[in-house]
């Protein structure tokens, strides 16, 4: 199997997620000289070249030579831009003697549509999230039937460079992962925002409330990942009958906050499916 230091990877799109993956890969031992990027924005290309010393070109056609020698082609474009990017890649991939694995990080885009547009079958969908920017990401992965064990290993190493991974056997579950962890940081940020505002309303300064909220969430999440207890048990351990935490949780339960969050996640998952149908049209 090709080692990470020898793995050749081309990126279509050089935005935040691509940059996070590139930075993580280089930290884990990938060679900048083996990473290539196509991005239409001159500023993005200049930043990638300055920050990582990469080959960065304007489009997939100009990156054709690099793509033809790549082991993995990462499609890091927005869902609404995916079809156009894939069609542009068709002749490039057709010219490859050995086609690379195509790894997509675009939300909602189904493998059946990728395959049709790319004329390629070795495909893996990845759903990372924004904490990948600091190496603490969570990525869900789904492999098409044509993707080999080596392809899956390549995808694992790329996505593990920026955090944790989990595989699913049913592509529909990628929409569920998108709803839970892909969109999840926004729910946490919204909670932090509300917690901060509530602290300020009680008389704390903005700086105090922000520090208290962010450090509390960080500490609780870290404790949850390191403990063998379930979140329910951890909650019970910090909740004394008749105490301050109990009083707060009673209000949250009365407002049915858990049901509200469940409905929100269901809506996000449904939107992921809708996006697949919307952007998957010819």
C-alpha cells in the first residue's frame, strides 16, 4: 500500500475544508510536493502556495498532468458547483491510464450522480465538519461498491489527518451524519451564544460569560469523550435532586428542548436528501 509520504493527492477546490485537509496531511507526513490543487481564485492559489508550497492551478484542465499521476482526487467544491466541476473533469479522468479514487466532501451529492457526471465508479463520500480546521473534526464515510479496500484505506488516512472517522454501509446515513456532526458545530455555537447571553443577563461581563460558556462546553465534551459513562449517566452525576442543575434541567425539559433538537436534526437530514435530488438533476 502506498505510504502517506508517497501518496499523490489532487484537490479540486482550495477553500477552508481543502486547506484543513492539506494542513492535516502535511502534519501527518504527506509531502507538499505530492499535493496539487485547482482553484479559480488567484488569492486562494497564492495563499496555498505561500502557506504550504503547493502546486496550485486555475482549473482541472490545467491540473490534468498532476491528476493523471494522483492516487486520490478530492472534490472539495460546493454542492451547487459539483456537477459543473465533475463534467469539466470527465475528459481529464478519461485520459488517465490509472484513474484515481474520487473522494467527495460535498454535502448532499450522491454517488450515483457523481458516477454519471464523472464517468467513474471508484467513489467515496465524506462528510467532515468545521472543527477539522483545528484537527478535531468528525467525518462520516461511505464507499461505492467499486471502491477497493485500498481506496477505503486512502480515504481513512486523508480524513483521519483532521480528526475522527466513522464508516456507514447505507448512503442514506451520510445525510444523517450531515445532520448530526456536519451541521452539529452550528448547534453548539448557537448553544454557546445562548449560554453567553444568559450569563450576561445575570450580571456577568461579556468576557466572563464567553469564557465560562466556551470552557464549560469544551470541558464537558472532553469529559464525555474520555469517560466510559454515557452522557445520561454523566448528566445524572452532576444533577442533585432539588439543586441548581436540577432546577435548570426542569425548565429545559418543560420546554421540550430535546424534542426541538430532534426535530431540527430530522429537518437537516431531510434537507440533505433534498439537496441530493435537487443538485443531482441533469
